[in-house]
């Protein structure tokens, strides 16, 4: 499909049609439930991936507030022991910016990762509480 843009001199310039935007969901938790299996599948593949790369490949919907809510999904996946940080790579949308590249945690290690992350969060919480009491 092309988009016809008439020029001022009377000629017509043919260009690719504007990209169709993704569907936006109204409920954040329903959105998480819908996109979660795609990221578990990507993690189980054993290949590195980006969050946006999976969303584009699987044509996943956007959360209610796309600019601020996409970033919480990797944190949830990490807390569930499904993914871990693998490195950095170029963004598919803008080749000039770097984004996190993720890789799946093996299924047999996921419970250990969840327990360790829980302990680390608790230790940080305790350290902050101790620091406040000392001040």
C-alpha cells in the first residue's frame, strides 16, 4: 500500500503508507496477562532478545500508558526469575539508542533466582531502615 502525497508542482510522489499503530489496552494487569506468555516463550528459546523486539515480532498490544509502563514489564519478568540482563543492543525503533538485551533464565534455576532477588530486596530495605534510624 502506498500513500500518495501531491507535490506543489502538480506531480505525485508515492511513499510507503504510514505505519499502523499497535492496539492500546485499557487495563494494565490484563495487558500483563496478555503479553506475559510471549516473553516466557522468548526466554525459553535461549536466544537474546529485546522487549521491543518481541513486541514487534508478536504484534503485542501497548499498555494503557505506553511511554511509562513498558519499563515495568522487564522488572516483573526479572522478579519472577524468567529473564536476566544479557547486554546492550540497538533499538529497533531508533538505531542510535541502546536498549537492554535480555536472555532467559533456565527453568531449573528460576526458583533460586526468585529467592535471591527477594533476599536482596529485603536486605536493601533493611539497610535503608537502619540508615534512617541512625540519622
